[in-house]
C-alpha cells in the first residue's frame, strides 16, 4: 500500500568522492537503516535543486527529497 507522507525528517548522510548518500533516517521516533538505494534523480524548479532517493528499509520502500537550498529532507511517501 502506497501512502503519501510529506514530513520533514532527519537523515544520516555519508560523503565520498564529492557524492553523498543517505544511510539512515529518523521517523516516528525510530532510527531506520537504509539497506538499499533503488533510484536517485535530480530535479530543478527555478533556482532550486532537489535530489530524490527511493530506498528500502526493513522490506519497506521510502521516497525522500533533499532540498539543496533549504538543506532539508522530506519523506514524501512510503510503500508497505
């Protein structure tokens, strides 16, 4: 079941060779380890850049958006 969330979340990020990737996130008072990054893409709206990540954690799927201008992460949706 797919569910829209659109909540700001904290994400633990790793950096390597000028690239970054989410490693874990905090949602509903729990730390959830990201086991796999399924898809990444970027989008631009005016002057704002956004990085999108579709990830797997404990068999569930999550979609995140990182807003480069605001330096914030949003959990956009999840599928169970």
